[in-house]
């Protein structure tokens, strides 16, 4: 008898659908069972949603944040997949608006963004590589037939065409808004801010001129002349008057700042280079002192001398001394003398410095407020126990140890600037899933206003990123190392693992998107590797910032024994002890100093590290070896040469058996290309066939072109997946 339509529907609902559902579950169990017994690796069997590496790198990266001296205007450079442009905003709503219209990924950097005092115009530099050792060299990563230049531009805040002022850099706009002083060919020049008057030399002097600063009345220009083993502080008044040299001596004078009334300056004095050769294999105190000078007489007086201890040495942190002349005739500076980079304040006439920021944390990105009453900065502290691997905005009065954390939470807040009206603080805000974006809060603290979020493309895979967690582990010598662990959401089965090593080495990787463009990129790359089934451990090894003076300045580091490698080895050992890690598939990669340590790992411990990617690393440190032909030698010159060789990866090349990908741009202004040439030739001579190479002609250390950055990252990921992704 024929069934009715209702009977057929009931049969499908009550009988067939449960059977089909049960069949699907059994099929899934069978696939998982086969994956386990056959050893399928990531990329062969996957159920997690994936994303492309290009989509992970498509975030807009902000830098060069600045505020106008008056009012509430701010400006920032934003790099969107190689398209670098200036964006501006103005309070109270701070809506972001694109100002320039560069539309080609040509690798030309935007830097030195500076407002005129009235906020009507913005002066900026286009071109160069401002992370290279010599920032005056133009770079041509696009291999243009006509090489680019480092050029100074001016553009109205309201918009319009940018005006080319001259070749030059390091602009200082006069208080009357009319002229711009800047550096060209290491000398001072001047141009009209609107381009109405041709540029010309301001003065010429021996040495390299830098640090141009107008006096508060706009009638004088303060600068430093670097002359090799010594340097002078000078004041230029006009073309008819000779340069005034401030208390010239056999010393290196640097970092001068005007007093608010323009009648005095404060500066740092260090001993000149030279003297009897001293030991080169031990850490030594680097002396420095703070002086003030009356510009009428030119006489300088020492008001403070750093303690003659290792901790009292020249601070190695962002902004170095961070010297400021604040209100109430107080001098503010940064010192490590208590073991951490902290802010101190003292009267301009001298006296005992007051510690403004006590505690076991570091200060970074230090700025003086327009009224000179406050210091705003980012700090590695807050209410959460893991804030030592974050940054939060803080402020402190210049005359009282009353620090306030303004942005607690699990974010990363950096590079604060106070608007000219003193009402707001603009900064860069990031999280674990969201990359850095421009943000604004009231000066007294309050709700954060994000601006420019619309620049993040719709396909950006933020929801698929994992949240890293803080871990610690012990090196063979008992020292503690730190790291952030990235784990896939699917934790079944044994996983391949990667150790990531940052460069610098004075960096700290964080529990979120990094504030540096190089490391924002590696954060995205680490997330991509996790999406491909890898466990990633990002290592903060000794020599890095964020964990105190002794951690940053260890014994036997770099070319005196490379003790920091102990932390890298410990990271690999720690991963091998984790139950979720396949010990046969632990890889490693890093760039710059991280490339050096990657090479060291593969050369010394190929049994632990099965493959690696060495990105523009150093391999033969003998280029830093002291000469032994001079009549007067350091007492430990022979020991130094021995240690330098032992600190070089090429010293262990006989044990290098793991496959490696070597990547380098041949216009690298930080690590000479010949370092990788030397390594490749040694591989060829020993007939080692386990290496692959990627050379980027005309590129720099910092991958100025987005297309080149993507090529490097894709090659890195492809190599690691190919060598480690499948179980052998």
C-alpha cells in the first residue's frame, strides 16, 4: 500500500536522519583514529579554520605618532601593506583622516613627523631606513632605475599637495611657524615651512651636526657636533655671529635641552674615547654625568654624577637618558642605578635625585607634558601578575613619586603623546587579537577611544588568533629565561614546535601585538604557524629588556662567550619535555640577533633543533676581534680573540646537520650581507647540501617593501612546514 507524504516525512525524521547522524559521527571517529595511527601531521588532517599569511599581515601599522604644540591635533604614519601615508585627527572626536596619498608599495619610509606650533602644517621625511646604523643612506628596495632620495616635505593640515622642501632629515620647526631647520649631508640647513623661500645652508662646522632644537624665543638653535672621539654642544644665533661652544672639553657632550626660559641648557657629559687599552672581556662601568650651563657665560656646572657601579652606567633603553628640563626648575632623567630603568627628578642647581617610579619594572617611551609638569610613559607594570610582559600608560608629576597607571588591563599601550592643550593623551593600543591602533584617553585617565579601526580590512583573521601565555624555564647555569607560548586550539596528538628568537637583542616580546613593526610582523607569523598546527615558543633571553639590569647585562654574553645561547637551548629542552610536543619536530627561526642565535642552535644542537630559518644573522664574529699587531694591547686581547671565535656559529659548522633556510637582503644597513655570504661559502666548501637560500636584491634589514616582507614570511613558513609539518 502506498504511504502518504506525511508518513514518508515522519519516517525520514524518526529513522533515517538519526542513522545518517550516527554514520557521520562514526566516520569522524574513524578519520581521527587513522590520523593517530598513521602519524598524519598538520596540513594533512585538519579541522581548524585556516587563514592565509597575507591576510594575517594585512593590518595597518601606525608609527611616528606626534601632537601639535598647541591645540588638540595629532598626526601618525600608517603603513597599509606597504602603502605609507600620514593620517591626522583633531579633538574632541579625533576622527582619523588620510592626509597624504602615496599609493605604491615602494619601500620609502615616512618618519620625523613634526607640526608647526600653530598646527597649520606638518613637516616630514620620506625615504631612508631609520633603523640602520647609518640613517643618512638612501635606500632603493624597489630597484628603481633612478634611486630615491631622503627628502623633506611640508603639507597643510587641511590637505592638499605636499611641497618638497629639500633633501634632508631631522626637522625642527621654529616657534614662529615660518622656518624649518634640518640636517643635510650632516650639516644644518634651513628652509621656509611653506616652501616659499629656497633652502640654504644655515652654518657649516667640523664634524656631524645633530639634535637641532630652537630656543623658546626662536632666536637661537642648539645642536651637537660629533667629532669622532669627542663632541661639542653649540649654539647658533645668526650668520654674523660665531658659533658659541658650551664649555668645550676633552669629552663627549650630548643630549642637550633648553630650560623653559631659554637662558640655560642641560646636557650629558661622557669621557672622550681613548686612553690606555682596558680589558675587553668583562663588563665595565660606563661613566656619565649631568651638567647645566648658563648660555650667557657658557660656563657649565656638574649637578649630578652617575654612581660608579655597573648599574650606574649609561642607560641602554628607549630614549637613553630621556633628559628633560621640567617646570619648577627640575631636571628629569632615566637611570638604571637601582637595577631598573626608572625616572628620577632633581633641582637644576643640584642635589639628591628623587626616584619617581619605584618598583621592579621598566619605563619606556618617555614624554614631558606641554606644561612641563608631568612625565607620561609606558611601563611594564600594573595590577595583573603578568603585566611585566605588557606595557601600560602611566604618568607621574615631575616633583613627586606619585605614579598612576592610566590603562590597566590585558592590552599593550605605548608611545604616548600629550596634546598641546593638555587635555588628552594619544597613544598606540594593541591586544592579543587586535594589532596596534591609534587611541586617545583624557589626560586624567578614563575611557579609551580607538580611532582608525575601520582601516583594519574585513578579511583580517583576528578571531582565529590564539592568546599566548607567559612561561618561564631554567637554563643550564640556573638562570631563568622567559617566553610566550602559542598553542593551537586543537591539542590532540603530538605537535611540531618552533622556537622563535627576537633580534635586537635589547627587545622584549610581549603578551600581545608588539609596538615595533618588525615584531608585529613576527607576532602575525607566529599566529600563522600556530594555525598550521605548530606550538610556538617566543623566547625572551638574557640581554633583553624588561627583567632588570643584570638580565640585560649578563656576564659572558655576545662575543665574550654567547651565554645567552643557554636560554635558547633551554627553550628547546623545555619544549621537548612538554607532552604535546613531538621531540623529533622542534624547529627554530629568528632574524638579526635572532638569526645569529638560530645559527648557533643549528650548529651546536642539530640533534635538538631539526630545522631552522636564519634571517640576516651574523655568523663569523671575528670581524669584531681586536687587532694583535698594535704596540699597546688590551691585557686580555688573546682571550678576547679566543672567546669571539667560540661565540661564532661558524666555529661549530662541522656539527651542523639540520636543514636551514638562509635569508638576507643585500642592502642591509645593520648586518652586512657578507655574513651570510661567508656562511654559504663554508657550507659549499664542506659539501653540506642541507641549506637553501633566499636573497632579496636591494632590500634592507627591515623589509621596507610589503611584498618583500610577505615573500620572506611565506618562505619561512613554507620551509618550516615542509621540514617539520609531516612526521618522518
